[in-house]
C-alpha cells in the first residue's frame, strides 16, 4: 500500500497521527512543510492520502491543496487546522478537500476519516498487476465448481452477481473474472457502495459537471467512465440507496448515463460485476432493494462457500499465506505443526479466508520458532469457545461491573484498594509476573481492559455520568470514551428511562 503523507509543522501532531495510523497497519511519511511534499510529487512519488495542516511556514496547506488537485485530482486530501472558522472550512471544501479536520481532534475520529477516504479510492488493476497477481487457491469440490464457472464465464460479457460471507473472497473472484475476460487489458475499478456516504455516492459512480453543486469546482469522471473498456466491481450492492438503484437500473438497461449536472448522455462501456454478503431476495421482500434491479444483476450468480465448508483447503491456504508473508518480510516461511493445524481445522473462521490470512501474517511476526505449535496460536484459536477468558481481576484492583445503570454507581471497598504507600505500579508488576508464571493468558488484553474500565467508570462516577466532562477530565475525546464504553460492554443502561445517564443528552 502507498503511504499516507502527514504534513504539519507541529511534531507532536505528526507523532500522534503516525502512531494511530501504524496501529491500523498503514504506512506513513511525515513532512514539516509543503515544499518537500511538492518535491516528492514532482519526483514521481505518490501517496494514498494526504493529511495537511493549513497554517505552516512557507506555502500554506490551502496552496498545497490547490497544487495537488490541479496535478492529481483523484488524490484525497484531508485538511487540518486549529483555526476552526467558517472561512477555512469553506475554502478547504471549495479547493477539493475530502474533508476538514478541526484541531484538537479525537484520534479515533481522525482514523475513521482516513478509513472513509481510503475506501473511496479507485482501485485499478493494471495488466502488469493482473499478470502477476496470484490466482485463487482451493481443492474442495465447491471451489473446483467455482473455478469451472469462472472459466465458462471468461469469454462472456454477461453481468455477474457474487454472493458470500465477508472475507470469503468476493473481490478475488471478480478480479479473476476480469483477468480471464476479453476486457483484461482494460481497467478493473472497484467501489464499495457501503463505504461511501449516500449524498456522495451518485457523484462517485457517475461523475459530475463543473458547478453541478456547491464545491464542484472541476469536472469529475465517475467510476463508470474510469472503468471504460474494463470491469466495474460494485461491492456490497445490497446497501445501495434506493434512488441510486433506480439510476443503476437505467444504466444497465440502456447502457447510458449522465454525469450529475450533465445533459449529454455517456455510453457505459463496462462489464458490471456486483457482490453482496446479504440475502438480496430478503432485501427485496423488505422493500430495501428493487426487484427489477435484482433480476437485472442476477443473470449469473456465483456463490463463494465459507471457509468452514471447505476445511480441506485450510492447509493449502495456510502454506500459501505463510510463504507470502515470509517473502514480504524477507524471512523463512514458517510451517504449522500437526497440533496447530488440527486447531485451525476445528476453528469456525467467522472471518473466512481473510481471517486465516491475517492469522498467518500474525504468526510470521509473532511465532518464536520456524514450527508453529498450538501454544503459538492466539488465544481465540487455542480456546475457540472463549472458556478461560473471563478471569478474576488482578489482586489489589477492585472488580468493576460489566454494565452501568442510572448515575453509574462504582462499588469500591476501601479495604480492597492498595495503600498509596505500597505503590500501584509495584503491585501491578507483581500481578503480571504471577500471571506470566502461571501462563494465565491473555495478560495484555485482560489487564488493559480492566485498566480502561476502572478509568472510565471512576471518571463517570466523578462527573455524575456526564460523558463530555468525563472525557475532558481523562484527556480523551468524547467519541473515544463512547467507543471504549461500547467495546468494554459498559454502554448498557436498563435504567436509562428513569435516570439520565448523560447530562449532555438531557
């Protein structure tokens, strides 16, 4: 993946964003001003996204935005500023910024914004990439039948609907259909219709004319134009808004479309492949999906079996993923012991092939020896039922409730608390050492969750349940606090109807 470029003269902002994005496995590159960014672009380097401050020494962030959009109109730019005034926000959007991020920002919100921007990027498979990309793997009868279907469809221009659970490989099938079709020399353009806001999706698909709406400073080609001569892959088609379903139906029926604000019809010279993890027949019954569009897309349907229905492919896939990870990291490929492989064969894999691939990446980095044993597997693979994960809190720390109600009463017996003189860090160290000796894993996840629970509940008790004030006292954003409460199972409130949980909502 191409790196995300961070442009800010404040080293602390650069550091925070680098660390936050690294947790999402996104590579980054930082700049203190606009000048080296322009030099890198002029040298042919290209990021996947730019995060830029507005006020910096030398050229401003708005000037940098203008330069980027004039030379690389499809490159998303998120503008950051500590001066959250209307003029800077309007100037950012009019200049073509993807979004405007006001400082100080919540890190979780910034990461979510980056995810949304990256999800809207055009994914073009060049002929060279198509030739070198790995083919699908599978020896199970269901996969062999799928391969035969791809072969039969390779020379046909017919629309295809791919169904399957998340992580089962729907986009991989779409790429295979493109790679073996007469359109293989054309572009493969993918768009996730569920990842783009409803009010932007129409412009993303069909493009817009200059002046079509506020902020449309230049003409923009949509995905149908970008995929001309090739394949357009519409992922998660079941989440497409109804009004856009009508426009898509017209394109599939007439082979023509209009840009937003346009008056001249354009010919849709693409093959459409759609995919969904939902039951479209049920969506039709619920009135959430047009029946005529369903029948237009459902000319040929390919179902991808979940990994649990093709367990015989797990050893083959695991070997391939471990070899690929080793090649990427420059090391020797690891192999699974019989015990570790037995554990994987018994696992349900709710995340399907993607989950297995992620596991192999994890093992390549984390497993200490060339042969992966059962003990090297993450806890959920050693103990799929989750038994043993719910352990008592460490000595010296109070137990905390799994949910809070009303004004969030935190019951803490003073006798259970360590004295300040003893030092909580020394007690924590003692507890960690005990757990490690006893192999009471997962130590990190368990203690981190209890630490965060204690912080959140104490802060909420102190502020009488006012989340905004609690977040302020903890030094985090309110969105982060809310997300942590949900992750830790603390956002349940059966008594909320009688007692206000959050003073800001009153």
